[in-house]
C-alpha cells in the first residue's frame, strides 16, 4: 500500500488498496484537522480510481466530523505528482475549549473492480487526543 502524510493531518492516510484500520493520534484544540484521506489511483497509468462513499458510523462525543470531496496530488518527485485525483477528506473538529480523548468511526464502500458492480465494505475507527 502506498502511504502519504497529509500536510494538515496527524495520521498516515492510505492511498491505494482500501483496508479497515484503527487510527490514533493527536489533534490541536480549537482547530479542524484532516484525520484521513481516501484517494485511489493507478500509479502506472496515473489514472483515478473510484471515489469511496464514506459515511459517519459513530459520532464523536466531543466534536464534529465532516466528510468532504477533495483533490490530492502525490508529493513532488513521485510518479503522477503533476496530476490531481478526486477523493474524500475526513475532517475532525473538537468542541471549543475541549481537551482530552475522543473517538468516532466511519464506514465506506468501494467497488471491487473498476468495471464491476460488486462492493467491498470497510470501516475505520479514529481515536484522537485533543491537546
């Protein structure tokens, strides 16, 4: 699996093969943070893959989560770095003044094959420490 560290994120986001994971890390209080990115592409042909259909499964107790469409480019010097790929950002925002642990989870589906109609279902859990 190809890994990419998002500039504003504290997590390593998977780009390529989808997998269910538990992510944990620190976020800053009173700020929104991109905690994950879902972007899939073919690195040999520099073509976009399907966009994951991400939904919030379990809401955080001490903040909010936004799931937004976004674009991403591989880091400079990497193959396809001059291309933009469409995907999804998952953004966590803690309640104003809150510090401490929080947790939420997402669920998402991805086609098994680019041309196929069958879906694979996955889920990720996020354990954040607001500092």
